[in-house]
C-alpha cells in the first residue's frame, strides 16, 4: 500500500486502485480551496501511476461523502484560486479527463457540490445509509452545467429539475431507482463492494477502458462550456445581497428571506 501526504485528503493505493478520501469529517467532508487542490494533485498522481487501473473517491467517516463547499470559508470568495475562490471547474473537468474509471464510494451525505461529484464519477456505490440532494436555491448558490445538464442526462430532465428546485433529500434506494448510483449495499459491506469492482476493473484492458471513458464523455462534453459560463455567472451572483442572505441564514441557522432583495 503506497501513501502520500496531503492536508485535506488521504491518498492510498490499494492493489490497482487509488483511493482519494476527503478527510474533513468535522465539517461533513465539505471542501475548501485546499481540499480541491489536494484532490487535483491526487487525481494527477493516480492518472500518472501505471499500476493504478481505477480511482475511488470517498469521504472520511460514516457520516458524509461530501457536502459541497465549506460555508464557513464562503463569504463570497472561499479561500483559494479560481473564479469563485475554489478550483472547482478544474477538479470537475479532471474527473472527466482522467482516463481511468472513477467510483464514488458514497458513505453518507452527498449534498450540493458533493452530489455533483457523484454525478460526475463514472460509477457510484452507495451505503444504504447515504442521502443525496441539492441545496443551491436554499443557500444562495447554484452549480449549473455538470450539476444540472449532466444530472438531467443521468436521472432525466423532470427529476433533475425536481432535485434542484425543491431541494429534497433522497435515500440511497431512491438514488438507485433514479439512476444516480449503480448499487446500494449495507454500510458494513461498502468497502467489499467497492473492492470487488476495483479488482474487476484491474483485470480489464486499461486502453479499452480509457477509450470507453473518452467515448462516453465525448457525447456530453459540450456541457463543459455551460459549466464554465455558469461558474462566472455564479461569481456575479455571490456578490449580490440575495446570495449573501442564503449564506448568512445558513451560518445563523435560520430560514433565509430572499424576497426582500428582489420584490
């Protein structure tokens, strides 16, 4: 087992699979700028390691896979580089570009940006305790592009709109029924299920898998442009009082009142 040092993630190579674990359980594995920098570096490591056939993306502990951007670091700019202070577009594009299958090991809440990561991964196995959903309009944010258009391809147009407009939370079984995850297993069996798939992928032709991933991506890669446009739009939105009301309400644990800024 090979190990590398990171600040916000754990990186391990187990057999032919690289495991990237967001290691911020105290904030339900929400990401800040450094978290995304670590994930980007980890994905490049896995990409360039010829002994790695597949990649597992998950969160530390059994409470959360990832709950999106860390609101305590938000304040309009988060804490890193990129259009919104998070190199999220670079990470999302890299998940598509790495020529190896990426499995989302969904061990708990996959909310907001975490749900988008599940959508982007090639495959997803969820624990029966996992819960998924979007919260953008509740907290003064949105993640259009991969988060909307690709989600609509995965779960269907009506269901994607429901997820984004109503912000309900869905069980792992519901996620399976809508096609957001491939498989649901008891939490205690999650690692065995993931390992079984990574072992199978390790027996497959790496070049064939790379061509297959490229071909799947080619059909939907126009969404990359929508994502880039939307990221610049959300940057402008974050500067508005309406958006800031969502962040303030979340941090103050109260219901937001968006309409006082638009009526």
